[in-house]
């Protein structure tokens, strides 16, 4: 481990993105307060095995986003906070607007209020390109950048509650920072894939798993914005550590058409049940140039795909072939 003498809090530590962030922080020598809703749940047991000595440097706190006191207890004594937890929709089940939007927004404000009280130096809030992309008025030929926000009314009209929750929560977070002087940086990852550290499959990993095993014949040849989970963790640490980092950062490495994604997977793993027909749809573009200007780099898409497939095979979610 390297020797950073800092204590930081990570909310929702047991989740997909947060587990990689906690691993990175521990490997750099940070002491981590990780919040989980149930410390006894075996689904969080991987956290104590992330790096050698995890049990010395990682302390788990029971906390729910809707319970201010539980967040305050976890954040007190820290120098910085990574707010990662959010309600994520479970697959295709219908989701209640109130549950998703209120929990995300109230939870973010609870975290920020606790940060002010604990005199936190900087908070990195994990938002999403869901807070960027749902904007029918953005010119189609122009890459979406940090100036592009999802249209709240459009999200409501189309019942995209997760998109709405991320948009409102991120706006509130940045506004809270302007109002109070707390340093708030937001990072907006696109679809996150790559190896899983946790034992249960998270929502975004299903995007690749479905391509490998669903056997759907026709899919839209949409452009997918993709980022590797390990690079999301790097982006979060970078925007925490770099004093010049400010405001909002889109975090997306690859823009790849569905057909090309399938072909890349098929060239390494020819025997999965891939779609064969593609329906043409309009192209969209997104830019992570601002993040790259503070030093963010990413590996090749091929490496991300191979590491993802190996991880799904090891977890027994797809068969080996
Ligand atoms: N994966 C992606 O493609 C992607 C893309 C862009 C942005 N993001 C953002 O990245 C963050 C992490 O997502 P993920 O993909 O890692 O999903 P995940 O594995 O489902 O993690 C979500 C975490 O939030 C916690 N959580 C949910 N509701 C909570 C509540 N009421 N109180 C406290 N904790 C709560 C969950 O805790 P439990 O384990 O107790 O349920 C879990 O640890 C989220 O902010 C998400 O919006 C993800």
C-alpha cells in the first residue's frame, strides 16, 4: 500500500462501482469509512478481502440515505467523501417515481449537509450520463458535453424516473456547493462494465450479459457509451485529488455501435448466442475531454470486454465457451 494519511467516506460501499473505488483507495493507503445498509449481509463480505490489510483500514457503517444521523456518524472524522449510493432500478421492474427520485435527492442533500457539518474538504458525487443524455433539444451532430443536461420535463413525460433522479440530484448537489462553499465535484459515468468484485450481478453488467446469452435476433444498432468500472474509480479519485478539478465531468471512454460491440465480442468468444440483425437508428456522441484534461486515461475496449466476460464466467452467470 502507498502512504496517503487521509480518511474518506464512501457511501454504498458494497455496490459495483463503489467496491472498485474502495479497493483503489485502500491500495493508495487511504483509510475508508464505507456505508452499507446491512453490514451483516453476506453480499458485503467481499469488502474485507479487497486488499491485504483491508480489515485494518476499512470500517463499515450501517447507513441509509434517508437517515441523516446514520450518514453523519459515518462522515464525521473524514477529510473527504465519495457519494456513490443511489437507488438503482432493478432490471425491467416498474419503479415508483417517489421512491427513486426522493431517495436520490434527499439522500444527496443529507450527505452534503453532513459534509458541511463535518467540515469536509471535497465531496465527489457520482452522477450519470443519465443526467446528460435525455435532452431532445441538443443538436444531434454535436457531442454532448458538460453543458448538456437531461430535460426534467421530458424525463417525467417519458417516465424515465432514474434519469430524472440523477438529473435533479446532480443539479441540487452543484447548487448546494455554490450556496454553501462546500467543494462539490460531480462525475457522470456512462454504462459501466468490467469485472465485478461483488457477488451479486449489478444492473449495468446485464447490458453485456444479455448480449452474450439472451439470444434476441434483432436489436437496435444504437451507439452505446461505455466505460470500464476500474476507470470510473480512477476518475473519482482523480477529481478528488486534483485541486483544479471543479464542476461536472462526463466519464465515458467508448462510443460503439451495437453491431460493432457484438463483432468485437464474437471475434474473441465466437460461440455465444449473439443477435444477428440490427435496426439502424440515429447516432449520438458524447465527450469526456474535460476529464481527460485533468489526466484521465483509459484502457482499450477489447481489454474491458475480455475482463468482463472472464468475470461473468467466473461468477457462473454465463457458461464458458
Ligand atoms: N453502473 C452503471 O452503469 C452506472 C452508470 C452511471 C452512473 N452510475 C452510478 O454509480 C453509482 C453506483 O451504481 P452501481 O452501478 O455501482 O450500482 P449498485 O451496485 O446497485 O450500487 C448501488 C448502491 O447504492 C446503495 N443504495 C441504494 N439505495 C440506498 C439507500 N436508500 N440508502 C443507502 N444506500 C443505498 C446500494 O446499497 P445496498 O447494497 O444496500 O442495496 C448499493 O450499494 C450510482 O450512483 C449510479 O447512479 C452507475
